C-alpha cells in the first residue's frame, strides 16, 4: 500500500513501528481470504491512521500511544491519533515542541501528576482551560476547535493548570479569574496573588466558605437539580422501568417539589400552551386562585413560564398534596414521598415552572409550600426562598451539565425606575381602582427598602382618544415619589381641596394637586369612572410612552411629564376589559365589525404592532423612541373568565360583562396578555382585591430584581453567598460578612433575571461600597434539547470527537441528529489531495 509516495513493508506487521499493525491503521477488518493469519480487526474504519507515519497527526505522540488498546477506535480514555489537540485547549497532545506547548511531556500516553491531561479541556477542574492557564493564544486546530478553544488575553501571566488554586489563597483560579480569560480584569481577584482574598471576597469566596448544594440527576428524564442539603427525601418517579422525574421533600423548611419531563401536550408550541393544557390536572386536586404568570428564557435559552397559584386544601398534608399532584400529572406512575406526614396542611402555594425545550421535551417543576409559610410575615422565610429558587429556573439543568465556582466583586450604584400606570377609567372599575390603591403603600414600602430611585405616573385608558380637554384624555398625573398622591389617584371621590387631595393620609406628606384639569378630572386626584367604555389600554400606553420619551438627560432637572433617560421604564396595565384600540387615537366597541364580548372584531389594531413597539426580548430593537425593551405588566381579566359585570353573577352568561375574547382551542386570544407575555411582564388577575394584591407584589418584586446587580454567570440560587465591606445599619444587619436572604434586611436573587438586590439595613453603605458574591453556576455543555449527546444515535457517532462524529472529516449537523461531511472535509486533506464532499473523502489530484 502506498501513502504519500511511501509504501508499507510486506515483511513487517508494523512498518512505521508506532505500535499499531499496518492493517489496523489501514482499516482492515478481516484477514486476507485463504490465509490462516489472525489479526486485530479495525473497530472504526472511519479513523484510519497512516501505517507509514508513526505520528499521523504530528502531535508528538505515536499513534500506538494514542490508541492505547490497539483497536483502531478512539475510546473514552484515549487521545485522538488524527487530531493534534484532542481536547481543543490549545495545547498539542504530545510534548512541547519549540513555541508550541504540549501536554504529555514524556510522550508515553499516560498522564503524570505534573502533566495536563490531553483528554480534558480543564485538567484541574477550576473552570479555566489548560491552554489559558498555560498562556496559549493560538488555536492549533481551527477546523475542529473553533467553537471550543479560548485564547489567553494575557499570556505573560500564567497559572498552574494542574492546581485548582495556584496561589493557595483558598479561592479557585476560575473563581478569581471570573470570566476565565487569563487576565486580571476590573473586579477580579488575581489567581497569582495569595493576599487579595480578603475583605468581602475572603468571607464568601474561599472554598471553605462556599454555600453547599446537593445535586440530583436522572438521565432518562434529562433532569439535573441543585438543592439545599436539607432536601433529604428525594424519590424517582417511574413509569414502568423508565424514570420520568423526581419528587422531593425538605423537612426543615417544609417545602416539597415534583419535577418531570413529558412530551408537550398536543398542539402546544410554547410554555404558555403547556401550562394552559396542564392546569386542569393541577386544579383537579384543589381549586386554584390568584394566578400570576411570567414568561422568560432559562439560562440555557429555552422558552419558559413561571406560574404561581394558591390552591385549596385546608385539611390536606403537604406531602400528601405533593403526591396527589404526581398522581394527577403522571397517572399510573410509581414513586411517591413517604407516608410519614409533614405535619403541615394547606391551603398551598404552588410555584410552577414550565420549560418548553423542544416539540419533544417539556420539563415541569412544581414547588409546593403551605400558603401561610410563604406569605404575610413569612414572605422572607427560608421556605419562601427555597421554593422561589426551585421554580425560577436557577435550580434546573439538563442531565450531565457540569458546574463551577464563581467569585465576583462589585459596587451597587443606585438604579432608577419610572413606573407608568395605565388604568381603566370606565364605569365598571371602582372596586378594582380601590384595590390597587390599597396596594400602593406596600409597593412603596418594598421599593423604599430596596436600593431603587423610583417614581410613578398615571394615565387612563382614555388618554389617547383625541385632544386634551376637561376629561382624562391627554392628561398625565405626573411622576411622583409621594405614595399618598398615588393613593388619591385611585381613591373614589378624592378631590382637590386647597391644593390637597381628600380621602387619603396626609403623612408623611400630603397629596398635592393642581386643582384644575391639567392633570385630569377631580383636580388631578381621583381618575373617576367617566372614561370611554371602549377601553384602549394598549393604545394609551403607547401614546404616553411616545409623549414621555426619549426623556430628560442624566443629571438634568426632573420633569414630571418626562421619563428619565437613565431610568428603566415600566408600564403597568389595570383593566377589566381587553384592549379595543383600532388606531393611534381611536377605539371601537369590541373592536368593531364582527366583534362581540367574546370575539375581537376585524378593526382591532394588530397586536404585533404593540409587541414591536414595546419589544419582544429578541435582538431586534423595539420601535419606541428609547430603542430599549419596555416591560409591560398586566393586572387584567384572565383568559376564559368574565369581568366587569355591573349586576348579577359575573360569568360568561352575564350580558353586562366586559369585552374579553375567549380562548379558542385552549389558546388565549387576549390582546393585552399577548403583549405582557411577549415583553416578559407579570400577567396577573383583576378578579378581586386578593388577586390584585398578589399581582402587584409580583410586579414590584420583578422591577426590583431587574434593576439589581446582574451576575456574570447563571447562578444556582441556593448556592449564593454575599458579603459587603459595610452596610447601611450594622446595628440591625449584624452579619455583613454573610448577608441573610431577606427582602426586609438582606439580599434576594431573581433567577430568571440573574440579578441580586439588597434591602433595608443590609444594603451596601454607599454606592462605592465593595460587595462580593460567591456561587456555583451551570456550564452549558449539553446541546441536544431532548437530552443525551448530539448525534448519539448516528452509526458514525464518537464519544471522544469534538464534533461527536468519527474521524476529522465528519461533524454533527445543526439539528444534532446526523453526522455529515464538514466543509472541505474539515481541512483534513493534505498536499496533492482534494475533498470529495459526496464521498466525504480526500482524493488524490491527478495531473
């Protein structure tokens, strides 16, 4: 046989003396017919090394040292004989040669204690690649490693790739270099300085000080959960021999959960549809109320929905209710929590997570707690935060996802938020306005306890309907920090008397008012109930954002009619009827022709216009004047319900009910809800005072969370630990070296936004106070949304190749289900050859 002008020796079994027989290297699987020879058949004919070159890939290792079991296949514990850099870390597999740094320095195919492992991207597991720790800047294999290799931005400074803590200060190298790029960037610790792990960083970032979590994984369900160690009871849920998920219980905090994977319901294409279809099964074990929901993307980029409900069950034990939910959602399955009672009963708070990974894969997680244990004075209880961490996406990963430790130092400048309320001022809204007014004080208290600089303004659903006059049309109740003003705007019969709104408290400051109609009816106090019955909450929201933006410049004098350019703009809709906007300044009852209380007419403005205006969380810039995403929250009539009835029982048979398009085929047709969901806002219910209060609380929590410090990596909520150099009130916050989780005096974490917020006495003392946070984070390595490994079912799959397919010419396609030929055969064709893409092989160029 001839290879590049060289021939194998017919009298030698191993021409190149690399330890592999010529036939094995050439892909021979059987002895020559008619002979009595015994050979080792090639286990993978796609990986053929050269029988006349002892080092086919030129990485400094003999082919036989790479194929250590001499079977012709790249096994899990072997380097690749056709790849110079098997693990794509920028170091060649063999010994250093000239300026090219290597890993197996003695070339024996065995990893010694002083060597890096050519099979592992990160030998010491500190989160930094071996190449970055070694000062490598050049990719040795651009064809195969382009998406994996990371260059060192500061090659003059290296760390020990065989020691996770090079400077011995107790903080891992990857936690110190928290973007793992090889440089010491602003806010980072120096992995070569053993004296900088002091102050807040030293208090939370050293290995001994990290907050522990436990992991529970199930390959069949493609689930990995990060849990506090107090979850001591975790059981598999099985359907026959197939593991569908897990059910668990924490006896310390009295929190239970169930997590499972199923095929999405028929016809459902997103998590909203998933929840809509599964909600009846959940409700079969106890009536649901106070639903709030919010869409977001998980840390892996999957579309997800958080939906919280309160569920009836006053005499049912917590563990029994959790088992009942497993019965309802996975009927016929086995595996439940033990029969020993939890000792606490309902009603219950269900905090659910629906992750729509693909048309084949839906993951559902439900955290179950006694309602009394997470509401009222227990809003900052360990149970409340444990359930939140379970259901906000931060505790969930795919099976096989690794984790690493992180340390970040930062300061917390004051964030600004401008809230714009758009309130229905039609005749059916009196009780709903009062309910919102009742939440104003608690909302202001929560905002004041945080580090936010907030203001509130209000317009009504009539705002955009023509020219300004004596009504609320074109009138803005201007931005204020005075909560009593906000109360007055929503308090029935509050009028302006001697420059003060009546009917509301006068302390800590009176609710001032202009007395004329420049800020609407009743002298700028109560919005009233005389607005149009053809409510246009979306049209009004769009118009007021247009009028208030782009806003005042940072540092400029504030203007009550203008938003601040350096503030986050948040819109909150309150209305018992769906939007009936037909144009920029117009509305029509039920949106005109063909419309009814249950169906939107043909003149309704396309809801896509509003989504484009406010933004849909995509990379496409919104069309509003700020060019930024504006979150729209909604406290509105739920899908499938009747609202705003002026007499009798308010149901779908009541002719006095307001316009509220009913779902079709289980799919919501609500216009304002579509905008709320698209922008990632909280979708709450206007049914009664309790639902309005729950909704408003969730909106304020979301606003505070979105304005917090955004972490560099996706933290596991239960692992977060925070310290500050100094706090606002050390007499109250006595644990600044380990700030407690609390929305009264402490910190909180928003898993969907990946942000930290601080409250009360435990807020950093000033905007320049140094704060440190440590946490474990997920590393996104599983690319198949249905679990497993890309191309695992293809006959050419390889567990050791960077592209998951045998040989240097093949790679896994974008869908992750088929091995295909790489462009130009992956750059594997040498001098005198060319790539035949049809055969996916290198062919000799014939002159």
